[in-house]
């Protein structure tokens, strides 16, 4: 899971670079949308990982 979270982080960096290099307004909007979607993916990955860790935690 942490490997996929790291890969999603690379996707965020790629989206940031694409948005920064965009010339046209439409391209900038698509870049901003890519950043938002990639960040949702990263946050969701961390939430799923946390939920998996809580499943394996010993109960007292």
C-alpha cells in the first residue's frame, strides 16, 4: 500500500509540473483538476492504509 501511495505522490508532482508548464487557460484548468484528483487519490490511499492497520491491531 505504501508503494502505491508513493506512486500517487509522483503523480501529484507530474500534475504540478504539467499545470506549471501550461500556456493556455484550458490547459491550466485541466492541470488543476489533475492536481485535485491526484491529491484525493493520495488521501484515500492513506485512509485505506490506516484502516488496514487498525484491522490488524490487537484488541484489549
